[in-house]
C-alpha cells in the first residue's frame, strides 16, 4: 500500500524580478577564459602522458598542434550552438522544448543573445588559434603546469618513502632538497634520456 505524499506549506515565493541579461562582450570574455583554461588543461595532460607514459621528448610544436586542435573543436562546437539558436529564433512557432506561453519577447531576446555569444566566442577562439604568439604562450603555460604537477607527485612519493628525520633542521631543509632534486636531477635525467634516443 502506498503512503500519502505529504505536502508542506513553504509560504509564498516573492515575485521574480526582471530578467537581467549580461552583456554579450562580457559573456564572450568570460567564455574565452574558460575555454582557454580547458585547452591548457588538455595540453597539460598530453604533456604528462607523453613524458611519463610514452617517454617522448618534449616537442613544443607538437603540443602547439594539440592546442590548435582543441581550439578547432571548441570553434566547431560554438558554431553549432550558434546555428541551433539562430534556427530556433527563426522558427515560426515555439521550439518543441518550450511551452507556448514561455516563448515570448524575453525568450526571443535570450535566444538572440545566446546566438551572438556563441558566434563571437567562435570568432575569438579562431583568432587565438591563428595567433602563433598566443599558442606558444598557452603551450608554455601548460608545460609549466605539467612540470609542477609531476614535481608535486614525485615529492609526495619520495616523501612517503623517506625515513623519519634525525633532527628538526633536517625536516626544515628537506622540502628544499626535494624541490632541487625534482628541478635539477629529473631535468638532467630527461635530457640524458633524449640524448640516448638520438
């Protein structure tokens, strides 16, 4: 036997205020920052996989192509969204996902704004993909993030394997020695590995 659904009186909600639309320019700026962060993370992950799993030498041009490929995917995705919003705006009736009362001037303005945002974001992303200096900067930032992440992982792993420090001075200096090991010794190992592969 099913129990009754209890209904609780939560009071009355205050009327919603007018819909506030963000400017297209600001939305595109924020969207571009988010998109480029995603591209940087994708390149960083490729660098980590290439160095640790495949033992590939670091090749900036190869990772520049990875960045351009990720940007091209985002351009196509935003162009697709813009096209769908453009089609929805031109439809003679409300889109099936929207009930008839909801499709009024506010919804039409929302669709137009979304179409403009995705169109401008695609243009901005394409401009970054064609700007060699920005691609180099993006790849270098991804490389630094990758080395920081690898270094942190090595420090954590090595710290877990170290014996307890003999004195307080040893403990204070240990972090610096481990950092030096990661940045100097590991870099030397990578260079040595690259020389042997040639």
